[in-house]
């Protein structure tokens, strides 16, 4: 008996020491927004009210250079797997174009963050947008997530789950909770709020498990259709009467003040297709002003959701043990879907209402992408540059702005590094693809520069780019003419220096073609679908 009590005393004495040796693994929250430009947050130069994300930026780290894949599904494929999108099977979009690199859903060799972290003891949660596979075998619960709420496809209305008439056909909206279809009554909810509330609910439920968690919060806002709550729209009434040129001037000045835009850095030229504000009729100005008011309201509401999430973290006592990363999936878009003629989406109500199918359009998007060139689906900086915020109290230094030059493929290795998670050599009988990215943990926690052996590569719908050091090689479909930019001095991509640097062009283009062959990229004309939504062409269907 005496021996038993002695043994118990030893165990009780040793328990605190053991808990110190085995601290709880950190939680990880990844927040992604949809179709939001580089300058649309207050902490990146915007006038839109984003106090919660601005708080994360001021208490954490921002990157000047973080890259996405220029459009929804390919970005999500790289984000979720740490692979280039072709290697993951989503080289074009979430449609099957008949080749493994373009099958339109995640292949089994490309493990998701959910699969890897769940195998390493994490609860894995997803609320929002999936968009990397429509077939039920590739839904979130089947690819490593314990809980899921959201849409499987590329988007949805914000006030109802009805199909969206788009491109001359009905675009289906599959809204799920886990694997069960749900169809709430039209007008009974606002989708951004639903994404937030389910994420908060998941955290409450997960907390009882005692496990660390990975939460992927994938908002559809501010992707079109432009629909927002009246109280949020009211905050911006009249703010955008100044027009896009004046607003861009304001944002550029704020970016300089914040230190995001160096004094000697170039600014992209005004897009030639954007009309002069003063040449618009009164009615045209009213329509465009209303569009931006609603866009701002959508961003605002998303930020309010981030505030609710932060409050829940604090209430659960998890705020000091959580890494939060925030990004956008691509640059702001040029498409104006409500005005595509006979193939336009429905547009049966004023801008902002449930019947609206308006989009921001390139006139405001060129402001959103300040100070960069071009739009979503392009490989110029405006198409592939995202705001990046990392927050981890006591770990990420406060108020830091770093260059970065990081890419989506780096996030999975970063999360595995932070979590102490092992990337498996084998998973369910499959040998996973090796990870091409690098961990950003040294950059985030000690501001060390990224060491990368290979350049960063892009290809989507024939648009191509390579980034190595200060150099960026880029070409747009269908020209296939290489342009070269010195981004150290010309991130606005205003001066093509390819002719003066033929050796650099040859080196980077050779590296591109080697990467393309290894990754499964094929010339776009060989797989080009008949429409942007992926309907196979007559040539493919034979």
C-alpha cells in the first residue's frame, strides 16, 4: 500500500513536467475570400471598413508578394494540396477535359491538408466554398474533413440556393452540411453569415474533443452576384460618387503611407478599356456607384464574420494558440456577367438585392487591383497577387510588412511544419505526390528570407508565367510572346525588358517548359473547351 501511494505521488509530481514537454499543438485557421483584389482591405489601402482583418494585420505580418493561381478552382486545388493545380488534377477548372491534369477534381495522389492533419491528430473543419470536384467521391468529407458546410461548386446566390442562370444554362448550386443536401427557404438567410455561423458552431463542438483544429473558412464574398444586406450597403451610400480614378488615387496614397508601396515602385497604367467617369451619363454613374457600394458592403460583412470568429476563439481560450492566415483566391475580375447579352445571368432586381446579378466589373476592379496590372485569369500581377496576413500572438512579430514572394504551394508545407505533422510516404495504398513548395515558418516567425531552389510557375487557359528572384516572365494567350519584367523596380509591369535580357528569357522559358512537361501541362488549344464554364467542344466530344 505504501509503495502504491509512493508511485502515485511520483506520477502527480511528474505530470506538470510532462505537460510542459508535450504542449498542445497549435490550431490553424485559413481564411480565403473570393474575387477580392489586392487593395480591398483597410490594411492594404482600402477605404472599406475591415477593422477585424486590419487588427490581425497590425498585430501580425503582411506580405507584399503572395501569389495565387489567378482563378477560383485552380487556386483551391493548390491551396488544399500544396501541389501545382495540374499535378492535383484541376489544371483548367472543375470540369473534366479528358486528361489527368485536367480531370476537374483532386486526384488521390494529391493529399489535402484535411487528410494530412487529420492523420496527425487534428479536427478538420471547412465552412464555405469547395470548388475542386463536383462528384460525391471528391466532396470535402470524402477528402479529409470531419465537418463541412457550404457549396460544392463555384458560387451561389447570397439569399437563396436556387440554380444560377449563367452562360446560357442553369449553373447548379449544391449546398451541403457534411454529405446531406440542404435547401433553406429563400430569403431566410444571408450566405456570408451562414458560413460564419457554421464555422463558429464547428469550433464550439470541436472544443469538447480536446484536439487541436484546422479550420478552412472559405467565404464566397465578394464574388458576384453583388448582393448584400441593406444595413451594410447604407454605410457606403455616396462614398463612391467620386468615381474610379479618384478612388484609385486615394488607395495608392494610402498604400504608400502604409509602407506597402515603395516610393520608387512603378504603378500600372490606367486600363485603357475603363471609361472616364465624367463621360458617363448620370444613370450610368448611379449604377456603377451602387455596384461599388454593394461590393464594399460584402467585404464589410465578411470582416464582421472574422470578428465573430475572433470572439469565439477568445471565449474558448484558444486565441493565444492559433495561427490565422488570410488570403484571396485571385485578383478582382473583369467579367460583367449581368451584361453578357443572351447568355447573361438573371438580373431581376436592383443592385444588392436577391434578384441582382450585377458584378463589380473591370471599371472598379482595376482599382481593387491597385497598383497592379490586369485582372483575374491573367498572369500579370493584378491577376495573381493576393493580400496575405498571418497572425499568431507571441509567435508572429507585430506590425511586420515583408516582401515574401510566396505562393499557394507553400501553405501546406507551412501548416505541416507549424503542426509538427508528418507528410506520409503512403496514404490509403497511394504514394502521395511530393510537395513542391517550401515552409514559410522561418519567414513568419523570424523574418528570414525564403530559400527556394526552383522558380514559381503558372499556367491557366494558355496564360503563363515564371517568377525567379526579381525576374518575371509572362505571356498571354493566344500571343504566346514572352515578356520580361524586373519586379524589384517595376512591379507595375510597365516596361518589357525581354529584348535587353535574352539570356534570362531563354533560361526562364526553358525552365517553364521542363516544369510544364513534368507537371502535365499541355498546349491550351488541345484542351480548350467551347465555353469558359467548360462545355466540351465538338472536337473533344467526338
